C-alpha cells in the first residue's frame, strides 16, 4: 500500500515538475504562483487518487452561478450546474477562488491603492485602441512595483469571463452580487487585512468590444450583468493573477 501511495505521489510530483499547462490545472501549482507547497502536493495526490485522467491533467472546474433559489425543474437554482462557489481569504489582502485557482485583490476603505472608491480609465478610444489608461499606468503599475502586492508582481486586469466568474447570482438588487469573501466588514478606514469591499457598480475587464474597439467590456455588480463603455470612461478595477 505504501509503495502504491508513493508511486502516485511520485507521478504527481513528476507532473508538478513538468509542463506549465499541467501545473496551471491544479495538479501541483494550484494558485499559479510558480512554487509548490506541501498543501498543493497533497492536492495533487488527492487528484491522482480521484479525478486525474491518464495523462495526469486534472479536469478544469467551471464555477456555478451561486443561484440556489429554484424556479422550477431545469432552472439554474434547481440544477445548480458547476462547482459551488468557494473562496479562501489568504490573510494578506488577497482572496483565492478555490474553483478556478485565481487569486483576487481585495478592496478596502483605506484611501490607498486598494480603496474601493478608486476609478480608472481603460485606454485609447482611437486606433490602436491600446489598454494604457490609468488602470494600467497608476493601478497595476503600483501593485506590481518592487516586491509586488502580497509578494506577487504579475497582477493584471481580468478578462470579462474571469470577472463574471465571481458574481453570485443569488444576491438580489442592490447587491453587490458577490460572495461574502468580497463583501465583509466594509466600513470606516478598514484595510485589506481587516475587510473586503465591492462596489455595486461597474468594474473593468481587459476585454475589448470588437464591434467597436473604442469600447471595453465591464461587469456590473448591482445585478451581475455584462455591458460595455468607452475606454476613456472611468470605472472600478479589481486585479487578478494566476488561475487555470
């Protein structure tokens, strides 16, 4: 039995030391930070014992919408397709999505770079429509400067599907339509170490509207809908890193 377990662990370790594609799918480097912890080794072994395929690439999990109220057979709240929304507060100003592996920046009311009232422009509204607005030059530049925020220098703006993945569609108007991990103790002069804040308004994604590239897509956290706006408009922004 011990030999079998060590054989499985060896296979898992081989995967973790192998291709980046395998690492990114939680057979090792689950949070995408380029290192493998003991907890991630245990996760890899668990996957190997349960759900890894023959080529050792674990299946990606698609997040559920969060809706649990049913509106009849076959409705979202009845079927509840996808992995249950699950998040871990890492205690360093970040939140890890346990389904996708993405690490999210928390927002606060400290008046600094993480303040939930900060709004940014996306970029150029004429050719070449580059994403070079203040969410890049002021927001991301600050997060990735020096040793980086929470020790990471690869923070980026999420694409529109990534951003929509943290919407919780069980939360009604006026929202914010997010899990409590993104909306806890938001008051006073709280910091990302003591609270988590989300505006019930629009947050930029990194995705451009190809029908008119002077527009970019956003996610509105009042209802959880997706829309677009001109790239010189100001919206909120939340950074992300890693993932599948």
